[in-house]
C-alpha cells in the first residue's frame, strides 16, 4: 500500500486523567490528542506523524467545527496492523 502524507494545522494536547483511565479500563492506551480547528481537515486517516513519531488514531470526537483525534504511539502497539487511507 502507498502512504501519502499531507500537512494540517493542529493543536496538540495531553489526555486528561479521567479519559485516560476510562480508556485503559477498556483496553486502550490514549497518549495524545490532536485538535484540528476544521473537521474537514480530517479525511479518515488512521495514522498521524508528529515530532518524528507515528501515532495510531484510536477515536475521533467532533465538537462544532473542530475535531479531536485521540491517538497512541505505534511503538507501544505489539499486535497492530497499520493501514493507510
């Protein structure tokens, strides 16, 4: 499969403790949140590259015109299958 990269503007935030522990109890390990000001900037990608790391998107949350991408570092995934859109 071919991977295509494109740049978008995003605010990087940490995961709140409540969200982190709730996700951990369900078997997920969210590590970082990317907030895009315009939800149209997200086109269903599975991966985010930031600061020389690759993150797998675990879930998204749309709030008005923004969208949050909740992600985990792919280096900590042991059985991940990485696919691109």
